C-alpha cells in the first residue's frame, strides 16, 4: 500500500513530509477499517449503556496499547491519550447505533 522508505533515506524536508503524509494516509485507512469493526461489535453486545462502554475492556485496551507504544520507543502517556480519545469517540458512535436501532 505504501511507498514509504526509511526515515534515514530521505534527502530533503519535502521528502520527509511526503513520507509522513503517506503514513498518515495509511493511518486513516486503518482507522476506517477499525471503525468497520466498531460498528459490527454492537451486534454482539448487550443493548445497555454499560455493555457498550465496557469500562474494563476499555482500560485493558488502553493499557495494552500503551505497553505496545513503549516497546516501540514511544511515549506511554501520549498513546494512552490517543487511544482513550479514539475509544471514547467509538463508544459514542456505538451508542448512536444502539439508540437508532432501539
């Protein structure tokens, strides 16, 4: 999917920015793919707010992603915030789906 290369192989600021843009496109593609599964999981959850929020699962996912981030040399707190934002957004979308089907 990507024409990305190693960062150390870039020869200019523009080339670096081009590579960042390509990676961001891939991220958006993956977020969209992830969202398809978010919409699908509503079918399998109990039709209650607690089941949609799934607080234990939410915290487990955020903690696991933070660990994955650290293993890649990234900041634990920054990626915990990123996934918390993503999950909270998806929970709100799941609630919309649930409320529209009620």
